C-alpha cells in the first residue's frame, strides 16, 4: 500500500498545480496514443499467453489419460494378436477400457494427411487399440513386458514423447508473451518519459516563474505527474477496450476444428485485461515522476 499512496496522491492531488502549467498539445496526443497502442498489444499478448496455457493443459491432460497400442503383424495374424492384446489389457490393473479402432476410425485419423478416399483395406496399416487408464494409472514397463511375451507384434505408445515437447513449447510461448509485455511496458515508459521531458522543456519559462514565487520542485512535478498519469490511464482504457473487443471477435476453438483453442479471455482471465489500464497508469506515474524530478534538478 505504501507503494500506491504516491500514485493515489498524484491522481487525486492538487489540481491547482496542474492548472498552473499550460498543456502542450503534441505531448498529450503522444501519451494517449502510446498508452492506447501499448494496452492494445498487451491485451493480445495476455490472450495469447492464456490461450497457450489452456491448449497445453488440455492436450497434456488428454494425452496423459490415453495410450495407443499398435499391432503390426501379417494380415492373417492381425485378428488373433488383436484379441490377445485385448485380453492382456482387460487383466491389466489401471486400464479402465481398451478397444480396437474400426477401419472407418483409422481412415478418419489418416484422412487429414492422405485424403478421404484412402483405400485402407488394401494397405498394410497396423491395427490400433485405444487404451484409457483409470485414476490410478498402469505400469507401462510391466505392460510392455507382458505384451512382448504374449503379443510379439504389439508396440505400446503412452504418449510421453508427445507430452514433453508440448509442455516445452507452451512454456516457451508463455515466456515470449511475458517478455512481450515487459517490452511493451518499457516502450511505453520510454515514450512517456520523452513526452514529459518535452512538456517540461516547453514550459521552462513557467517553471522559472513558479520557482521565483517559491514553488518547490515537488509541487511543479506534481502538475506533470498527475497530467501524464491520467493520460496514460485514459489511453490504456481505450486500447484495452478495443483490444478486448478484437479478442472477442476472434474465431472460437469450435471453428478451428479443435486444433487451436480460441484466443479469448475466459472466466477470471478477464481480471488480467481489467488490470492493464491501472498498470499503464503505474508505468506512466513512475516514468513521469522520475523524468520530471530529474529534469527539474538539471535546470536548478
């Protein structure tokens, strides 16, 4: 709370101090535009980060609950080995269900790569068995040993090699999103600093008069701090609203065929979007206050 008290005082502080310094037109527009643009980009960075996290969690959870048994054998032995594999799975602790995929289901799995007219009956495609584990899970090493002894043509894929790259990619995307937000905040701080210094330079004669009548640097700085903090907040509100509307208009995961999750805010995710304008105000406050005090010290 001690950190926010100077910010609260700056926003709700002495309006007479602000009126004592004439506004400069281009710095106002520069601050509003910068805050709006950066808030817009921050909204999309947050939405992408949260969507990536949902996608990774969903795929990881689905892959963790299922496994695939692939049976490669001569055509006259496929049915026998499939039946033997199903018997092994039915007696395996931790396996909730196991079923052999039909020819139509296997055709549907290959359709995205080979098209809808794939003659699957004439191709030497392995038989796939879908395994769904229960809450306790099964011993993959022990199951592989039993299958090797009783079903020589069976290969168990517990999707471990798929989950690890997925989680790694999701973590990298989240890192990039966080890095983008940091760069956005840094860019906004730099632009507001330049605008504040330009405003101070444009009002150098006013600052000299205020000093002659006894005004302290803290009083003079408060005029610029309040003005630029409110501009940063108001601009960020506009950018955040436009960004949120744009995110709402993005295609949903249903339209993407289940491959991509919708880039949208869900539930409590909206709190992150709501926090963007206050965060922009904090950045504007810190940047303006440091720039104003430093510039006033240089001109003293």
